[in-house]
C-alpha cells in the first residue's frame, strides 16, 4: 500500500509557508525562522511549484493569501499545533508549566505583548501559549487557563468576566492628510480601502463593517477599495502598513492606539455582543503557578 506521507511536501517548506502566512510578510517570517528573506521566499516558491497553485498574492505592503493558500494555511497550522502539543506532553512535566489558550487575535495582540512583564516577575514559571480559534476542551487538552471569547450565555460555569468588546475604525496616521480624501465623518470612509475579516470556515458576522456602518447611520456606502483577510491580526498588520482602514476591536488594539501606531479617526464606538472570560478546568486542583498567572491576567485587566 502506498505511503500517503510520501506525497506530502517537506516539513521545512510547510513551516516556511505557515510562518509567512501568519506574518503576511517574508521578512518577519525569516526573522522568526532564523533564515534570510530570500530563503523563505524560495521555500514558498518551491511549495507553489510543487502543488501547482499560487498560495500568495504579492503586494507592495506584504502578502495576501489566495483561497488555496488560506485552505492550506489552516490545515498546516492545525497539524503543526497538534504535533507541538504531542511533543510538549511527552517532553515536559505538567507541574513545571502553565498552558494558556485563547483566540489567535487575543494572544497576538493582547497577551503576548504583556508576557515579558509576567516573565520578569516570575521567571521560574514555564508559560506555554496555545493560540487557537477553536474552543478547546481544557481537560482533554491539559490546558490550565483559557481566555474565552464568546457570548455571555456561552461562558462556562465559573468563568470570570474580563472585559467587553467595542468596535471602532482604526488606521495608520500615515493614511491621513491625503489631498481630496477627508476622514472627518463616517461617510468619508468611501474615499478609502476597507480591510475586512473574511473567514469562510469561521464567519464572524458581528465583526462586519456593515454592522458598524448601520449602527452609526451610514447605509449603502461603497468604499474605494476592499482587502480581505481571514485573521484579525492580519487585518491589523495591514492597517499598520497603511493598506487601508480596519474595524478595530477594543481592547485588542488598545496598545497600538496608546503608542500612536494606530489612530481612531472617529469617536463612535459600537459594542459587539461578545466578551472575554477567564476560564479554568472544573474539578481540578489549582497549581500555585496557575493561580499566579490567572491573578496576573486579572490584575492586568484592572490596570488597563
């Protein structure tokens, strides 16, 4: 019987592709993989040639996945995560680690930028971040803490409310000041490219531009252009690069607003119907380092 693994591309090509897709940028992927930018580009090109499909659209400000690329990225990312989880469970002792999971957007934009602070205070605690947009079974996956993004009625028993979510347009300061393109009223968005989240496998209709525009009284508006991304952090990176205007999710973009990397051109903020909740497995004894990490999250939320 033929071995199906023989038909798979090499792991190096798949890892290079996954990293480039996650960053939407060859240079940042190269930094993470300790390779040159040209080496990552060649890996992706070899994968495209081997598969006979285009995986990326190369644009002036970065990369955009094609539909085929989105499909492959989701599969490769899930497979690599499962392999990493299996390796971790075999090579590390549970009593030395805190494993935390949340959505990729929350981990990338809120949790990871703050982890240095936790590590500086408790360097002996081994923290593992398992970013995943699927709702994981904490007991089965041996996860200590989850920050769940959901409707209030979907929050599990014992969940602790962290914060609600509001939506507001955000963009790079460099986007302002273009002649003949004002940005003083929501109606002025028609002069700009709007950045959308478009994930066919996990549609988030409550994060659609149409919802925000309807809420502020703007209907039937046609934007100057449209770019679509299947992950929110990709949308934010596109906004940072000046590709257009994203529908920002507060508090996920708070840090970028505070340091001036992004700005909010309008005062209108529209509440979404989702919130963030701190969740721990039910019926399991609390390890000291897990309780310490959970309290750190709660303190970080109160200090924002």
